[in-house]
């Protein structure tokens, strides 16, 4: 299981990123599509690391907090 950050961009697209897998991003036209797409992206990202013999980072995020300025 991984923590995923999901947000809507200025054009209305849903964006998803995995903080513990730097560079693992995806998006979708709906929230649900973004979730499905990030699952696929995470799987491919991890498979790519394994294929290259690189370590898979642990998900060390315990809490994600929204902070308003």
C-alpha cells in the first residue's frame, strides 16, 4: 500500500502522484480514472526498478496534512 496525493489542476484534470516513488505521476479526467491510472503507473514504476536491480523505496509517509497559507 502506498500513499497517493490526488488533486485537481487548473484545467479540471485529476492528477495523482506517489511521494514515496519520486517521478511516479498519472492523471485522469475523473477522480476514479486517476486512481486506476496511478495504480497502473505504480506497478510499472516498481517493475522498472526491479528490472534494473534498483531498490524499491519504502512508503514512509505516516500522515499527509493539508496546510492553508
